[in-house]
């Protein structure tokens, strides 16, 4: 499977949305693979990480995010599960799980309901080690400041608005993946 071929099926290669998505996804992929290679004891699937990290944000074009040249109808928070629907349609159900579970540090069904989020009423947080690693790596890069890696402090501050559970999950990943 070539993730770029799949992305090209949904995005014009001449668009800013394509350029932004691919550049952001490459940064996330490189970070996730670098961390995975530092942890051979975890026996992570590097090929899957490479593919899924490139595809984790494929659904953004379906959302209204003009700053990244996306002019869809849905709220940005929906890009994960919308991308998951695309990946399932493409025949990649494991990759779909990464798409739908990577938003924030994951979102529980209870959080979705209590915040009245426009998301399916089910747990949408990363479960497998590969899902957790890609979600973690994604927190270091934004689509509006391409190529600039965020500090852990900056990530924690941005996640703090989503509550203690989110911060605790991210802090656990810092210990697990970075030894911090």
C-alpha cells in the first residue's frame, strides 16, 4: 500500500490542502518511526506506523478549515472519524482506527456526550501501541506551522483545556515513549 496514492485519490496534488496534509503527515511519520526505533522491545509494526501515520488526517478535506485549504461541511473535530470511514471504504480497517482515535489524546464516549461533541457516541481513544504512538507523535506538529516541532510544555498547555484525563494520557505517553 502506498499512502500517497490513497491521499492523491481524495486531494488534488496541486492544492495547498494536499501539500499541508502530506508535509504534516511526514513530520508525524518521521517522529513516530524515530520513537519506535528507539524501542525495539515494544516490537512495534514499523510498516503499519509508516502507512497509518501518513493517513491519520486524510479526512480533513471533509471539514471546514480554510486555514489549511479545507472547505468541507463538517466541524474540524470530525476529521478523524470521517477519515476512518474513508479508510474502511479503502479496505484498511486497522488504519481507520488510527484516524478515528488520534484526535486530542483520544476522546471517551462520556466526554463526547457531556461536551455534546458532533462525534459518534463511542470511545475514540487510541488502544494499540501503534495507535498510541501515532497519536502521541501527532501532538508535536500542527498543520498551520509546518515543520515546527512543539515542546512538551506547549502540548500540555494546549491539551489542558480538554481536562485531566487528556493530560494524564499524554504524560503517560511521555514516560512510555520518551522516558520523561
